[in-house]
């Protein structure tokens, strides 16, 4: 965000100062009911806001990918839409500020901490880019993360999310009360060896030069409504230089992202440059989120509404699936339909842990299968030879338990080691499907490498008997083992032996079996019982109602304010698409 090249030069600076839109000052009135139901009127006076061509150019530059995909070949439409969005941001911000002023919308430490964290995320990403620029100049290998805490980076495997006992979607989350500050381990120039500290100090030096240059001679800061901020920024630059002289450049980082609401009342010497460059936009984004919450938090769905949807859908599916089994098969295999009526018991669900062949083993297997003496064998003999070769490869598979989403290389294991552990965990849980399912999920996060198996409550759906001419969905060995499980095991049990395919070894678990007939409205959708069919059917009703609430506000309050209190000067920016 901060590294973007300047998109205008001093030659056209005057052009960039043209006004493209104005949001006039106006009054917003809210009524708040006290404990006795008596309404009290709160009037909030907004401030006029001018939107300049430079604001428009910055908005388009920062959102060019999404804008280009929506307005391909329509530059005029793109810029007019961008102006409308800039006006909209101001109008929505005004509404939220008025709601904050009368305490209808919460704006406290929690919301301000979210902005602080995002400001520092931008700082960290920019510092990372600057460090890589320096390394590139020196012909050295670049880095992928900075600081001692790289938890923000994606891990090789998902980490199982923490589950709170008796969690409730409607549970009130307590607001934060402590101001968030970046941990000292993330301060540039403080931790690590001398080379690391030196690199980080150089990146910070360049970062400070960059942000100072971005606010230098910015005409928008010379406008009367911005002079307070210009004075604060000028003072902050002097404070930064003084801090470097007295405490070193290492002391600057924790000061740069200081943020308080409103900034006009802040007594701090720091935080204003980053507020101007990114924090103000982050604040608007946070306020838009608050506005959406205000409009939708009161939306409710009654039980009988969900029950009506359930009965209608169930009756429709019963009629359709009994008459057309192909429609039922499509719904089961597609995965996007909430199936309330099962036309038969031909489907079941399987979970698995994949212990993969290494790349070298996969290459060796492919080379073996492509050998002329193997390719020319009869099908049965070829299959036996390939299975024997794969089984030999299995003996040399190295498995590792996962720690924080990565292989824990301290503890190499064989397939038999893993299988033995799985048996020891799962065997005592026979007969307790929910506990068995939870335990196998834990084992998936501990050993599995198949991305599709993580966070998959039901597992993979398998068809017990294929129709004539129907193709197999899975590797044949996997499908054969799954169907044998269906015939011989109870739900909640693990297949007795590892199953080998070209991918590696699969440790398989029978998750659930579909029963013919209707599911109940309050039945769980998966063995872990975390979600019911009521939840699934309630969600689209609530979403539609929330969208309607926002649309109603947009069509009335927002549209009225847009038409009455904003003005666009198209002639001042049409050269952006005509040139």
C-alpha cells in the first residue's frame, strides 16, 4: 500500500487538485429511547467533505484489479463508479459517527485495537518489501516473513481451531479493555543476529523516508479542514527525528501506529502520518462494518418460519427424488443441496488420513508402471505387480506428526507406527460415535496431508452401488475398501488395515450411513452434532432478511442523502478516461 509509485508529477499537480465531488454538511437526527420508553432526540452536525481528483486516482489505483474486472473496457463507468463509492464512504461514515455520538453504535477499545493491528500489518508488509529490496540490491536471498512471530504466514497444514465448550452463535463477546500494542519481538532492529538487526534498521530508515515523502507538499493537508492534521504531522516528523537521536531508530516502530479515536483529541505526538496514509481508510472500513452490524443485529428468524421452509423443501424433495432417482444422485454428489429426503440408503460417508508417498516414490511408481514389461502384462497380472511394488514403497514412507501446522521432524514414524496409534485411540471408543468422530478428527489434524479431509464434518460421500455404466469417483482401491467398510463395520470404526493407492496410504474411518427417508429438522447434519438442519435452513432466511434491511436503508436514508447532500463534477475528471 505504501510502496505504490506516485501516479502524478508536479507537472499535473494542479490538475490533481480539482474537485470531483463534494459532500455538503448536514444534520443527522437519531432518537434514543430511555429505560421508560421515552425518546430523546440527538442531532449530529456533519462536516463538509471535498473529494479531489487525487483521491479518485488513489482509489482507482488501490482497487484497480476489482474495478477492471467489473468495468472491462468501460473506463468512464469505472471512474464514475469510483466517485460514487468515495461519496458513499463519506455518507456511511457520517451515519456511523452520528450513531456513535448517541451511543447506538459501540466504538471503543475493541474497534480501535482492530485498526491498530491493521495499521501495523501494513507497516510490517511494507518493511518486508523494503527488506527484500535491500537484499535484492545485495544479490542475497529474499525472505518471506519478518519478526520473531511468523504466525500470520500460512502453514503447510491447517491447525485445528479451538472450540469453546457450550459455544453459542449469539453469545456476547466481551469488548477489549486493554490497548493493543505490538509485541517487542516484532520491533525491527531489536532481535536476532547483527545482520538481521542491520537489515531491519536499514529498512526502517527507508520506510521513514518513504512516509515522510508521501505527506510532503500534499496539497490536501493545506486545506482548512486538514490544517490540524498537517500541524500534527509536522510535529510528529520532528518527534521521530528526536527519538532517533536520543533512543535510536529501534524506538520508532512502536510509536508509528499509535491510534486513538478521534485523532483530533489525541495528546500523543505520534501516529498521525500513518493515520493519514492508511489509518483513516481503515477507520472508515471499520465503521462500515459497524453500520452493517447495526442494521442487521436486530434481524431475527422465528422457529415457525424455518419449520415452514423445512416442510416445503422436504415435500418438494420427496416428490422429486421418488420420481427421479437421478435428481437425488445429483443432489448427493453435488454437495450444494441441503438434502432433507433420502430416496434410498445407497450413500455413506468416509473420512481418511492420507500418508503420502514422497515425490521420489511417486516418480519411482510411475516409472515402474510405464516399464514395457509391466505395461504389456495382462490386467490381473499387471495389477498384482503394481500392488506388490507399491507395498514395498509403503515400508519406506516417512510420516511426521503435525505441530502448529508443520511436520514435526523430530519424530519420524512409519505407517505402522501411525496405524498403531490410530488403533489405540479409536478401539476403546467403539459404540460411541460422537466421541469416535471427534477423536478421528483430532487424528486427521495430527497426521493427514489431504487438504480436502480437514474441516470436513461429514467426510467424503461414497455411493454403495453404482449404476450400470457409471464411472467410479475415487481411486478403485479406496472405493473398494470404503464399500467393504459399509458391509462389515459399524459407524465410528476404523478399517482394519491401511489402504494403498497411487497417492500413498489411507487410514479409513466409517463416518456415517444415510438412512432412507426424511431427516428431522433438529437432527445433526454430521456426527459431531455442531450443526443441525434447522441451522442450515435458518441461515439463508436470515441472510435474505439482513440484505433486505440493508437495502431498505440504502434505498431510503442513503439514497436521500446522496441526492440531497452530494454533488459530482464530472467535467473535472472526464479527462481520466478520455485521454
